[in-house]
């Protein structure tokens, strides 16, 4: 019975910690775009419209 005096506050502390982490991650935008990264792998790397694609930028400059 004495262990409950330790486990109940410890459980409430963990619950509060997990709720705080969840609220922080929602406010930080971790759950904003869940489908975008999954579809990003299907995009063609040669597309010059993809930001950060340095290879296609260099090829465009050569063609001009």
C-alpha cells in the first residue's frame, strides 16, 4: 500500500510531462503536414521547380 504513495504522484508527473510534450509538438508544427513527406519521395529529382535542386539549376544555366 505504501508504494501507491510513490507510484500515483510519479504517474501523474509522467502524464503531465507527456501532455506538455504533445502540446509543445502541436504548437511547434510537428503535425502540420503528414502527407507531404510521403509524396515527396515520388517526385522527380530532375524537376527544376523543386527548391534546393542545385543540379537542375546548373543544367539550366548551361542550356542558356
